[in-house]
C-alpha cells in the first residue's frame, strides 16, 4: 500500500496527471478538496489495477472520519476523459461488512 500510495505523490505533482486523475493536495488549496477530487494527503490506496492502463484504484479517504474512513474508487467509465472519485461505502467498517470480512 505504501508503494502504491507514493504514486499519488508523483501524480499530484505533475499537473496534467493531477488534472486527469483529479488529485489535489488539500494543504495547498484555498477550499476543502471534495469529491470527485481526491485529497492525496488524506488518502491511502488499498487496491490498484494489475495491468497498466486499466486505471482502477480503491482508496481509504480519511476526510470524512479518521477512525473509520470512507472507501472511494476511481471512475473512468462515466467520462473517459477524466477520473472521478466515487463513494463505494461511507465507512471502511461498512465496506468490510459488505465483503464479509468481519
């Protein structure tokens, strides 16, 4: 997860990539970063695609609750020209329950 999350740091610092993947650093913004954008300072990637170009990512988004973050995923299907981050579940606990991990 650390290696994959470090890729967010690289992408957010490259303006074309940051725009395409809708990535921002909340500490550099005048207003809070909201969905469909991802605040890379408050997110951890937990799953990514195996094949380059599939552009699938799942992240824990700590903006809502540090103790039980929401789960978001990348969406390139709605608009292939840019990524939108969408809520998968409101909390990680809910996500784990849906997957029967608890």
